[in-house]
C-alpha cells in the first residue's frame, strides 16, 4: 500500500475538469507558489495555530523489526 487514498471516478473527473479550466489552473498554481514561499518556521507556526482544530485519536500499533 502506497499510503495514498484511492480516488473515486467522480473525484477523478472533477480533477480533470479542474485541470482543463484555465482559471482553476491559475488558482492552483498561485496557491502552490504561495505555499512554497514560507519557511519552516512559518509551517511550524501554522501547525501550532491549528492544533486545536484536529481531533487526536491514539491507537496502539505493535510493530516488528523497528518499522512503523
């Protein structure tokens, strides 16, 4: 398993429609460029500010051979 979620056919269609729309393409490019401008300190600050919005659910996982 690669760790990536499997997309439904509807989600795949939506992504293809977004890719074909020039305005949506520009929006995604602008968002990507904006996200790459920050430093590691900006990223840590973002995570710290938003920790309260995420529900923490711990689970016990037994591993072997030092693998997670």
